[in-house]
C-alpha cells in the first residue's frame, strides 16, 4: 500500500513541503530569540568604544547569516537530495511494479493468443471437416442417385440439391423452383397419383412414400422414389415439407426381372413333371410310327398318314420343349455355333411364303456363341412370327447383330464380359404401355389363337443361356426386341450335312433300362429292327445284376441305354457309378423325357458316352448307337 502511495506526485509533494515549512518556522524563531538575547545583553553592558561597538555590531549582524545560510543554502540542498532519493526509490518501485504487471499482462496476452490460435485452428478444422462432409454427401448422393429437397409451402418455393437436377436431366436455371414446376416433370399418367399423394400427406397427414415416373427434357423416362416429412404450425396447417428423391429405375428393372424369373420357375415346377410324362408317351407313339413306316412299301397310302402323324408328334414335342424350358435347374445342351447363320436360317424359314422380309445389319467378325441350337432357334422363330403378326399387310423386319462389351456397372443386370447383341425391329402396331410389363409373362397374349408361351419361353431360354431379352415399344411405332448372349472364345466347328436318310443297322448286345413297360417293349422292337440283340431292365439294380452276369458269361453288353430317373427306384445317375466300378470302359447312353436336366447337358462329366432326349426317332437311335459302339 505504501508503494502505491509513493507513486502519487501529490503524496511526494507532502513529504517534501511539510518538513520544509517546519524548518523555516524553526529557523525564524531561533533567529528572533538570538536577537532578543543580544539586545538584552547589550542593554545591561556599559557603552563600548566605537571600534569595539562596530565590531560587536558586525558580529551581531553575522549571527543570523548562519541560520540563513543553513535555511536557504544547505537545507534546500539536503531536502533536494532527500527528495530525489525518495523519488528515485519511488520510481524504481514503480518501474519494478510496472515491469511485473507488464510481464503478467504479456503472459495473459500470450495465453489469450494461444487460446485464440487453438480456437481458430479448431474452427478451421471444423470448417474443413464440414467441407469434406459436404463433398462426401454430394458424392454419396451421386453414387446412390439420391437428392434432397425442401418446399416452403406458404411461399411456394422449392429448393433442390444438385443430384436432383442430375436425376431430372436439367440445369438449375431450367427449373421454376415451384411445386407446379415439379409436377410438369412428372409423367402425365402419374400426375394425378402424385398430386393425390401430396394432398393426403398435407391434409390427411398420411405418409408420403411413393414411386412415380418422370420425363426428362430429352424424352427419356426414369422411375423415382420419394419420401418426405411435413412440419405444421400451431394451428395444424402444413408450412414446410422436406424429403428425398432417388432414381430407382435400374433397381425396379432388376426387381421386375427377378419377379419374371420367379414366375417362370414356379410354373416350371408343374411344367417339368407334365413334360417328362408326356415325352414318355410321345416316345412310344413316335417309336411305333417309325416301326410302322419301316414295314410299309414306299407307295403305300398309309405311309402318308403315318408321316402326318409323325409330324404331329414332332409339333407336340416342340410344346413339351417349351414347357421344359420353364423347369428350374434345366441346362441347355450347348454347342459352339454362329449366331449369324442361325438367325438367317431360322428367320428365313419362319417367313417362308410371307409378304414380310428381313433386312440384316451385321457387323464384321461376329463372335461365336455357345448355345442350345434348338432352343435359340425356337427364340428366333417366336420373335420373327410375332413381328410378322404385328405387320398383317407385310413389311420389313430389321435384324441387327453386333459385338458389345459390358462393364461391371450396367443397368442390364448382366455379368461383365463380351456379348452378342441381336436386335429384332418391326414396323408394326407396337405394344401398349399397359401390356409392355406383362409381355414375357406365361400365358399372357393379346392374340385370339395365341398360347401366351412364345415370349415367356424365349425369356426363359435366354436367361438359362446367361443372357437377357428386353423390349422397347410404343403403340403405333412398332417394337424392338434385344437379345444379349455371352460370346464364346471357341471356334465354330463346321459340320457336314448328312443327306442319307437310311437307318444305320448294327450288330451287338444292348441293355435297356426304363421303368415304363411300353417303352421297354418298344425299344426291344426298335433294336431288333436295327439288327441288335436287346435285354431289358426295369430299374438300376436289375441293370447292374444283368451287366455283371453278362460280363461273367463272356458275352458283355456292347452298350447300355439308361433312363435318367426311375420313380421309387435306382435311376441312371446312381446306376452309372456302380457300373463304372464294374467296367470303367462301359459305353452308356443316358435318356430322359426331362432333357433339360444338367446331366443331359453335361453327360460326359457323369460317365456317359452320349445322350438321347425323349422322344426320339428310330433314325436318331441308330445314329447314336452306331457312334457309341464304334468309338
């Protein structure tokens, strides 16, 4: 507290002036007292000589000089020194205290600066993180094809994120930023649905979660999914709506493809069983017709009727092939082929005698494909016939064939790789928007005499080949079907056409295993007709015993024909394993009415030498036996 007082100039003045005043008063009283004493002394002394008196007067006059010298010379000097010393001490104390306060303030400022720097760094980090989050959000929205929007209902202003503009295919300056502007982009057929959904959300407080179509300025359509929340004021009136828009076009297409496949597989469970039994019946009919034809003279009138019956069976066989195409797990019996040659042959045959013609656009060096020639021929035939029916007065069907590479990310739900793309375009009546999603559904048809299986079968066949079939059409503007088939690295093997119609007779001992008695009896007649000796077995167990017995007797079988499935017994799949243990070099042929079974497509992998799909002709039987026995 004393240090603080010495720093005040007024306090310093008090310290100096008060003692000085006391000193002056003291000096004055001493001087007065001295004069009174001298006056008293000289009043009682006798008169002195003039000289002595003068001397004494001089001495008396000098007496006040000493106090005055002290008072006016020495005392001020002493006081000045004391004052300066105290002032210096006060200044030194003030400087020291000031230095301490400056250091304290400097430390405080340094801490404040550090805190500010830390706060600035933190804010910069937060701002940088926000920038990264915004960039990540924009990127995430772009990847998810998801944008956000908010609608000020009171002022009717609509704000979109950048991704929504990309989804709608427009720029920000092309959008009016109002609810009405948004509605203008909605597909005309979906506008009432969207308006009703919005009204129900605003005024009935229903959930806003819908799918609808939009039309971009370039005319392309996209499917979007919208969902939103609504804010209400205290009176319960809607004032604000915030939501998201996601482009789900590709997702919905994939879901539709999955649903179609599921439908086909469900029907396939029923169709497969029916077709299997039906093929067994056709085998007996076709075999007996073949035997009957072989016993007739070429001029016999019955030959023509039997040939007509044979053709009818072959048409029935085509129907069962369509049914089997739906079967789950069925695998096409593939071979490397040229899709170009197959298209030309199949389309030309389908349009024989028609007013419609085909125009081909074929790129150079079209890659080969691994296909079931019969099934793909069926697909092409169905598409060409449909195109012809769409142009009752004739016209041109444009078939385009090209090589394409499909990447990992594609909207076709296809695996990455090389594909052959076939486009079949007609100039007919087109397909209505209502019917377009159902075009590949089983039994769906707009024709009075149609079965509704043609396109459904084609869809299933292409799917089982690892490909895809799609369609684009507008009512009145024709239709274009697109087929995508995986390309093959193998080369197409040139096959010579055998014009010889005669049966290939043979010799040898054949074992036939089938659960159907009528088929066993038919096979006995057919094999005898071809010159073979035959023995019969009703299941795999009997076939194994007979094969063992024949081998022990020294007269082994030259070939074995086995039915693939035996209800309630051992079929060909199980029997071949044991027969190969008995004879690794066994020559076995697998036969089945369910010819889309994977074993029928990959018979060699299971130990068979060849395959015969029921029903088959006696000529087919003679060719397969001749090939297997001589191999």
